[in-house]
C-alpha cells in the first residue's frame, strides 16, 4: 500500500503551513520543534496507517517541516503527524474527522485526525460589497443560536445555511454586514478542571457536562466548524462558502470572529487572516484576544479587509480606512447616560461625534458579554446561577437600570418605561457617528433572564426565540425605521468626524451644542440634558438632494426640560421627527407626517426621552404668519428698546437737573459766606 504514494524532493517553493494542492500532489507543512517528523496516511475510519512518510531533513527550514506527496486518491484520506513518537493532528488542518456532531463526547475516546480535502467551488463571479464603514450597520449573531430555536422557521436550523434562509429578514431590517461569533473548528466540550497536577497526569480528564457555546478558545484556525453544517454528509467548506456567496449576492458583508491567546506565532496569525480572506472571501475579521496589531494592521494583503480590534495604538491603516476600534467604551458611557448618572454630558458629546479619520469606531449598546438590551432595562443584578459557578462569573458592573422592578413584571408603568428606555438606547446608538452594531435579537427584545455570561448556555437562554418578533413587534418596527432614518440622513454617518467648525463659511458649524439657551451648552456634572444641532449644509443625501438641519434634544433627567431652539435659515421651520416618549406613534413619525411645533423658539422635552427635530419648508401661509410674527416681535423689541432708551434719557435728564440744582445751591451758600 505504501507504494501508492511517494515523497518528492523539495523544489524550493515556500508553502503556507497546513496542506496545499500542487501539480504533483499535496504539499504538507508543519511547525515542530522535533528531532523527526513523519506523515501518517489513513483510509477514512481505519486505525492502521496505510503509509508512513518521513519529512526530509533537507527540506526543513527553521522549525518548518515540508514534504510533497504524489499519488492518486489522497483527497478524502485522513492523516496526522508523528513527532518524536507522539501522534498529533495537523494544527493547520482544513477539516477534522469526527467533528460532525455538536457536543459529541464519544469522540474523546478516539485519536483525532485531520482530513485531506480539496473541492472546487463555483463562486459565480462573487464580488465583495466593500461597504465603507460610515455606511455599515453590523448585525452580530451566533451561527447556532440565530436559527436553532424551533420558532426560527428555517429548514436547516442552527447551521450556516440557516443564516442564508434569514438573509431576507436581515435585508428588510436594514443591516449591511453580519458578524459571526467563532465558527472555526473549536472544541465545544468543556473538560473538568483538575488543579492537582499529579492527578491530571494519572487520570484522563473527563467532560464536565457543559458545552462552550460561544467558542472564544483556540481551535483549528483553518477549518470551518463541521457541527454548524446541515445534512448527514457534512461539507463545512462548501456550506460556509455558500453563505458568503449568498450574502454578497444580497449586498451583505461577512465578518468573522477569531480568538487568539497571544501565544501564537505572528506569522501564523497572518497566515490565518490571509487564508480566510483568500479562500473564503470574508469581508472582515474581528480579532479577539491578543494579536500583534502593528504587524496585522500594516499587512499589505489585508489593506482592503475590515479588521476589528480593541485598539490599534496609533497604527495607520493606509489609504483605505479598513481598521476599526472595537471595545466597550461606547456601551459603558452611553448606558451610564441612559440611566441618568452624573458627569455624563461630556462623554455623550464625545461618543456621539467620535469617528477618527484613520480608524473607524464600532459602537454598540449590547454585545456578547453582558446584558442584552432588554435585560439592560429589566435587571440591575446578574443572574448566572445556571452557569454552575454560584453566580461568581460574569461582569459585576452592568451599568443597567431595571426601571423599578428586578426582572419580569406586569406593572404597566414599569413596562412603559422599559419600552421608552429601549427607544432611547437605540436612538443613542444609531444617531452616533461611528459604525453601529446590533446584537441579534435585540431588535425584538431577546432576553437571557439576567444571565450576562451565557458562554455555556446552549439552550433557550441563548437561542433566539423568533416568537418575540410578534410579541415585541413595536420594538422591531422602531429599530427598522430608525436604521432607515440613519441611512437616509448622512449627517448622522459622516465619512469623518464633525469638526465643530464653520469651515464652509455658511454661517453655521457642522455640529453645535446647546443648553437651556441656544448656543450656550452646559457641561456641569449635574446636567443630564443637552441639545446637538447638525447643519445640513455639510452633507447631501444619496439622491443629491440637500440635507436637512437637525436638532437632537437629549434629556435623561427625571424631569421635563425646555430647550431653546437655534434659528433656522429663512423659510424653514422645526418639526418633530422622533419623540421616544410618544408611544402613540411608537417613538418615530413617518416621513412627511412629522409633528408640528407651534413655538419655533423653544421646545419642551419630556423626562427620560430624546427628541429629534428636523427642518422643514414653510408653506406660503406659514411663511406669511412667520413674517408677521417676526415683524410684531421686531416692533415689540423696537418699542421696548425705545422705552428703555426714553427711560434712560429721562433718568439722565433728572440726574442732570438734580446736579444743576445742587450746584446752584452750593453757589448761593458760598455767596452768603
């Protein structure tokens, strides 16, 4: 049997780690600090190796061992490496044997092996959408959790193809990119932790009964997860590529999460990132954990791929803006403002405007860690008892407010306040300049019942219950309309951060801040309200039409406040486009049906609410009334000015007469002397 395959002498080519298809056969490369390395080939499911092929010492470069194997029937064969007598699977494997079933503990009793697999795929002229960051709206989901619940209504529940079935829903919602939690071949079976080393050596570790649902652990970085595939014969490569292709056909991008510990070789990290872009056409990668950000951020191969990381430490991504800062800063500050904490106005101003020229910013109100948005307004304490860690795991500080009752309630006032707070939270997110991220299910009130660390909850706690889409239809409709509102008005998603300057010399800065009085912002620690005006001169709509002026009044105080409104250009008037306190219209008015403001000089904003005013054109009657009103106000001001002037002149005249009389009296007194 060994004669079926033969090792070829090195040809001087440098191949990436893992397996590569060549004209002669298959090339194998592996990093190992070993004295000798053998390649072992197996027929599928067989225990005895069909061939053992030594890696030539002369083809070794540094710690990289290489060999090219020629012969028929290699595709589909299983293989592993024997390193100084120890059998190990290929750390850069593209497919693993025995990983087809989610949570299958029986595979722990078998030796893990890699699979040689190459298959042509028809990309059908696939093109990446390349949506710029300022036009991107992210939708983060878990492959299994998005559609595993019976209510999802899809055929292939909990799979890559299940996501494909949800593409029409995501398009209707208005998102432009899907971010997937880890979908590489990670080990979901959690093992018992044994802290006594001698016992760990004596006894084989056992599964502890829990599953790592999230997958933020090291894994086989080059292999899509087979358990996320449909059908009996799993084909993760084909199914993942189908997902990418179908997303692209519908104008949606795909971003994948990859977790690194920081112990990986920098060259391997680059190989992994380049592989997913080249082989699977992904549009972006969220780097979780620790990576060499300077090396990754400046890699020429990735210069047009979206790369997300907690920070980039001054790394300039180059000509195209493809780097993005991804951390909890926005979430923490905006949640604190939402629940009326002190000292938050300056943070609100910074977060709503932030959008650096070199690096994009990802904003979110909820993400994998922490409360969902519904739980953010329903719980103040974490409830992680079901995780099996005595509620000791998970973040202690959630920056949340339960609106008066912890958890579920039937109190009407509490439920109404929670709805209002959700509308406030979504408005804070989608009217900020950075790239917004929506956690899947938040748009229809998904709850984990207060669990803020559901990493091991592969059940209804984590799976999206799509029945809530009807139960909380009002939340979904508000989010959908708010996303459309953001897309329609570019002043809320500029390419670069607003400068707070009148750099067009149009008489108004691109963005300005206002307090109780127009043009007089107030940043004291006790303030919980501020107005932000966006000048329409600095942007144009997609159809080339002139943009509107906007005034966003934020009031997170528990009392109503009156906002003095800045004057608009002649012939324009303020109208209410969004009012999160108005449940009768579900917080947002249809375009063309905005609420009218009788007094254009001021506006009363209810407690704990956000009001968005938009400029509109006055009709002839309104303009005539406005001119007459201005005329009367001008006449009134002139009259008051004249009265004030007359009063001053009268006073001055009296003082002068008094002074003259006093001088005369003094003169007479002197003459008598």
